[in-house]
C-alpha cells in the first residue's frame, strides 16, 4: 500500500486540530478527510472505507469510544487511533481495550505521530493482505471442478467423495488426457490433508536413478554432483499427499524402495543412514496396462496390490460424449476471459462434430481444440470451420441414435473433408461415381464450404 | 521575477545567515536578499508552553509580503497540535518560518557545531521554500523534501531537491509569478 493509497479520516470537534492534522498528513502524501463529529464521520464512512481513523475521545454528542464501536461494527479491520488530552488517558486506555490501535495525547510529538501513523498504515496493509491471502488459500484448497453430466462423471465424483477423507492409497486409471491429475487434486483438496502439500511426481519424465533421488532425497556427496543434502518428495509430502503419475514406468529397484517406504512410511535418503519418517498419502495414476506389466515381470506384483487398493477408472472422452457440451462451454468460458473475446458458445453443427470425434487425446485434446478455435473464430459462436481436427481420427462407427440416412450423410461429409472436397477422390473411396455424389450432396443439402 | 527574502526575527547569527543566502540562491536559482522586519514576536509567545506560535507568526505577515519570504528565528516554535516544529510553511503560500532552536547541537546536550548547524538551517529553509513552491513531502529519503521530525532525519537528507521535486518546484514557482 503506497502512502497515497492510505486514507485517513480525522474526527475532532476542534477546527484547528482537524485542519492542522489534515494539512500535515497531506504534506506526507496521505489521502485525508475530516469530520467535526461522529454523525459526519459515520456519514462519510457510509460512502467509503477509511484505513486509519483519528478519533477525538471527547466530542459533543457521540464520543470517540462509541464512534469506535460503530466503526468496528462496519469495518472490523479499521485502524483507530484515539486523540486525547492528558486528563482523559483512562478513557484512552479503555479504548485500547476495546480494540483501538493506539492513542496520542495533545499536543502531539511530530516524530511519535509520524512513526505511529506509518506503523498503523503497515498494520492496515498486513490486515488487508491477510484477508486476501486467506481468500487465495481458500481457493487453493477448493476442490477443482470436475466437469460432466454423464452418469460416469457422477460416479467418479461419488468415488472421490468416498475415498477423500480416508488415508487409503488410490490408483487412478485412464487414458492420457482424461484428467487423472484433476481427480488426484480433487481427492487431496477434499481430504483433511488439504492444508499440507500435494506433491506431484511425474515418474515417466525422469530416469530411474534421478527418480530415486527425487523421491527419497540424497545426502551431500551421495553421488557425483550431489553438492548439497536434498529433501525428497516423500519427505516434502509429510502431512500431505504424494501423487505419482505414470507409476507404470518406474524401474524395479525403485519399485522395491517405494513399496517399503509406502508400507513403513520410513525411508533413508540416498547415501544416508538416518531413517526419515514421513506421513504421506499415496495417489498414483497410470495409462498403461499394469496387469500385463505384472504378467511380463516389468511391475512387481506386491507393489501392484499395494497400490491397487481403491481404483478410480476414468473412461475416455469418446465413451462419454454427453460430457462434451458442458466441457466445451466450460473451456469457452475459461478462454473468453483469458483472451478477452466475447464468444458466447458454439454452433450446433460444430458441437455435433465434436461429439462425434474420437478424441484420442481426450479432454486435453478437446481443450486445445477449443482454445485454438477461439483464437481463430471471428464469430460470436465457434463454427465448424474453426476446428482443425485430425479427420483420420474421426469415429469409424456412429452414434447409435443416428438413422441410416444420417449415417450416410455424415460419412459422405467426412470422406469429402478428408479429401479436401476433391469429389473424384471421395467418389473413389465411397465406391460411387461423381454424379451420384453430387446427387447425394443435393439431397442432404450439403454445400461446399467457402474456405475449401 | 520571483525572489526569496530571508527575514531574521530575533535571530542574532547574521554571519551564518549571510553564508546561507548564497547557497539558497544557488539551489533555488532565484535571487535572494536579507531584509529586516520590525515585527515584535513576543506577542506570539505562549506562556503555558514556553514557546512561540509559528502559525500566528506566519498569519501576521501573510497579507504584507508579496515575495516568497522565509522568516528565521532562534526561538522555539510550536503549532497548537504539535509539541514543536522545526519550521512551518503553508502549501503554495508566500511565507515560511524556520527556527534554529532545535537545530543547534546544544539543544541535545552536544558541543556546538557551526558547520552542522549551517547545513541543517539551509536544509530547513529549502524545505519550507519547497512547500511554498507547492511541494508535499517526498518519499526519496535523501531529497530535501523528505519529512523530518528529528534532527537526525534532517542530517540524513541532502540540501537538494530530487529530480522530480526540482522540476515541480520550478514549474510551480514560474506559475506563481511572485
């Protein structure tokens, strides 16, 4: 808070005090206003909040003590400094007991007043920061939103609710991009461990030796380059949650150490002898077939069973197209704020296309597609032409609700788009002649897009 | 053409004042002069506080002075809300006042130091001139317009304006046309 951002209200029935103090604070760059009595002060308070209040304790009508109570009813964090004469120090002490920041006696020592005001401004700044930080902490511990209306997503939410407040190890299975990390965050945020860290380790992103040092930490000189002692993620996660992503990729040595650490909640740093205790909860995720890996001997069976206590399996997006409209709208809302673009929604045709797409990259791919389309689009609603989807990934099968005619229409359209609307190539693939294609296009009202 | 008049009122260190005058001209880039005034300051003495009312002294000369005037005195000054003031000047006013009473080392029980006193008096004169030029206190700790409520704080700052205050003071004084 800059000095000019600090607002001071001086309430005193003596004009000389009001004017002198106001001009003195103004010279220091504070924003100052004055009031001759409590009524005027409360009227001013009704219009705006002040950071620091200087209140004369003895005023006609409502006195400074009562005014202090009224101000604190409106703004609990307001900083109040009582102005008093020597004769009324007792009352000033009473004011301090009731929450005044300090009191000053008339006449003021300029040095003391200057210091007091600076401290008061600092205190106010800290109170405001504290409120803001509490707010952000609240938002940090608020579970992330899991979007979707499908039965499957409702079940996932139920599973999260059930397991969150236990210490059970959770395994999240699902294809890449389905939101395994989001589920892990939701479990952590709904658990009693939410005020301790959620430590994420992507086991697939680092080599096995590095992973060991990453998980367990190392002592100084444990290996070449270990210049300092370093805490491992297991130690950092003390009191919180350890999220091991791509657990299927870890090597056999690390598997043994990890199993021991999970079971005993004790481990040693690399190159060290000291046993370290850490109270962490394990959530892991994988998109690989762990059962197959166990069969092949690539993944230890004992670790597999230790991790496979409570499984949450997230279906790929293509198996729950009902979630796509809500996800699309969620991403539009997210990016319209970020991009400051007044995009309202998505065109029905475009949405239909998205619902039929195979989404090999799942929600992550959908999000990227929406973001890209929002960059490109010039309309208020995202159009089909704004998407550049990989047509070879288009669903070979169709929604069970489509009629034969609709299937034919969509299929012709897909093949045409795949061949950049080259009628001859499309006709060859479809096994019909060019004239038939033209007839069908006319029949289904399909028009060649302008951009092709 | 603007001008600064230094007015000694119950101030017997005329040699000090003369040596300061040239510095004032150098820093403010305005011509300056020393002019006496027959104002009897005893009428501003408050017997209860044993001090002189700086505000009333300024008010007494306000209508009279057309140039920028800084009064210099060796008596202890106060304004009703404060226990003391080193000096006083109204923002954009024409008259300022500086007291050497609390600028002297002997006030703090220390041996006299004339060069330090000269520096302090000069800084206070330039500071009050800054207020007359419409400047508020500056957040740069070494700018002469930094607020100082103790002699130590006066010693920390320089006798010069920071760049921003220098520009502002020049513009404001030119606009005042006094």
